[in-house]
């Protein structure tokens, strides 16, 4: 009965204030909560889209989820392997074959790929060479690691590593070198077993494909050829062959590392996680997201102060009604809960509206940017039409994400359920706390004094 009374009075006060003098303050409070939730949902969605895209590119193309080094004890530095899929110089049979089969048989492992890396200087048609990292991959990489190809877009030619003397370049690297499919590039590397014996050696490779990853550093500084070519480029790199491992859930990396270290014959190997490879980059992304969330979250604090002052005024305006309720037996706690319910309603309505708008914007974010560009360009065209006799020039076309400044073709957006829930909870909590603080004035109302002057 008491709860029904509180609910009845709370909804009645909320409706009456919405139609009366306090309606503007309530509407502005709901609008403020909705705008905050909408902005925070849309911004975090875009940030998640960019960050997850970068992280997936790094993990799927570059660092893998786990890397296993120091495998010379299991035969990865000795010649003689001829099994399909593993048939590369520098990998031994049967030790490495059994090890890789055991590794791929683990439930969490999606793929396990041997590779080598080489820092070289690449020169094409232009006289300006460029430093490049070439990764040697198995010739059957498409079968061994399907997700690798899902993360890459082959824009020209084929990603074919089976022909000797061939190489696949990033699209920005090919543009920098002035080469395309069918052209040749010179690769300058240092060969030797020790620092004192290092000698420069140049080799010629034919470009058979160009790839785009969406990550500028990869497209400008990476190339691929077969693992056979990599080990022939540096015959002393047998011990540097690494096994890249991808797992089903990258957050279970610690468990998979323990499973690998319990495997037979891997004493002395070093297993590193993706958390170690790009710790600074991932940490910067996390800090960027936290700071952006805090800054946009200040909207809720401003809205909370607005609700607090609005409800304090409402309490003062309703002293007579509060006095009557308390004279009829309502406790201070019950009356406070009436105003707290009003703050809860403001937060709930505003957060639901804001979440729906935020999800709508996140799903159609590219259409929103296209509409914004169209509106700005229409305004510029109108200004040019008015000012052309004075300026005799056009202001040009405006682009929010011009290819001259941004290396993207579209704006990704990913809204995570847990983040959406946290945003809604905070949006509901802020007005409720503000209402609770404002309702503290209820205890100052004395029924006898109120009724005496009435």
C-alpha cells in the first residue's frame, strides 16, 4: 500500500509538473539526458569501430595472438622438411611436423603458421628506396590461415607465394616505389652469421600482387614472400623462424600459453602473448577511449545539477502539499521517495530516447557524415554564389574524411552491449542521485507551521 501511494504521487507530480510551470525544466532535463546518452553511444561506437579494426588488423596480419620462438630444440632449424603445407627449408621433419600437428590439435587454436621476418631496403622505379619488413609465409598460407586473407584486400594481382622470386607489396609501398603487378623490385639485405661478417646482398623479385589492410603502416612498410625465399635470403635465420598462433578467444591467451608449455619437447621455448607485442599502442587506445568517455560524461553531471536545482525549487513550491501529506501520516522517507521517483523517471525516459537515437546514428553513421558533408557543401556553394563577384574564386569541396588527411574509406561503428548498458545505468543513476540530494529538503517541512499559515 505504501509503495502504491509513492508510485501514484510520483507519477502525478511528474505529469503535473510537465504540464505546469516546471514542465520546461523537466523537458530540458530529459533532453539533456537523451543528448548525453546519444552522444556517448555514437562516439563510443565509432571509437570501438576504429579501435577494433586496428586491433584486428594487427592481430590477424602482424602479431598473431601468440608467438613461439626458440624452437631449434624441436627441429625447426634443420633442413629436410618436404610435407605439404610445411615444406620449407629450415623446418625439419618429423619433429616440427609432430609439434605443429599437436599445436593445431589444441581446442582453442585456430591456426599455427611458421614465418620469418627480414628488415630490408626495397627499391623500385623511383630513385627513392624505402625500408621495409618482409615476412616469409608458407606457400599454402591461404589454407593454413584463412582469417589472414579475410583481413587483407588484394587490390591487384594475386596473393601467390608458390612461384619462386615473387613478392606481394602493400599498396602504399608500391605507390611509393612506383611499381605495379608485373614490375620488379630490388631487395637489399645484410647477410652473414655475425656482425663482423655482414655483407650487403641485393636480390630481384617480381611483384605478383598488391594488398590493402586498412592500416597505413602495414600498407606502406610491409611485403610478403614465401618462407622458402625468406630462409634463402638469410640462410642463418633458421633459429629465428617463429610460429604464429591464432586462438578462438584472444582473452584466453594465458590458458593457451600454459597448454603449449605443457606440450612434450618444448623445453626452453619462449611463448609471448599479443598483450606484450603492442602494449603501448593498446594502452594509448584504452586511455583515449577513457578520456573521451569522461569528457562526454560531463554532460550527465551538468544535467544532474540542473535536475538538482529544479527539484529543489519543486520541493519549495510544494511545501503546502508536502505539509498536508506529512499531516496525513506520510513519513519523510516516503515523501523523499516521491521526488526520487521523479528523477528516476527523467533518467529512464531520457536514457531510452538517447539510446535509441544513438543506436540509430551508429548504424547509419556513414549516412550521417554524408548528409553533413552535403549540408556544408550546399552552404559553401550558396556562399560562393553570393560572394563570387567579390572573391572570384570557389571555396572548394568540403570533406569530413578527405583521403588527403585520413586513411579510411568509411567510418566503422561497433556498439558493445556492456558499454551501452553502462551508459544507460549511469544516465539513470545521475538524475536519481540528484533528485535524492534535492529531496533532502523535505525534512525541513513542518506540517504544523504550513497548516497554520494556510
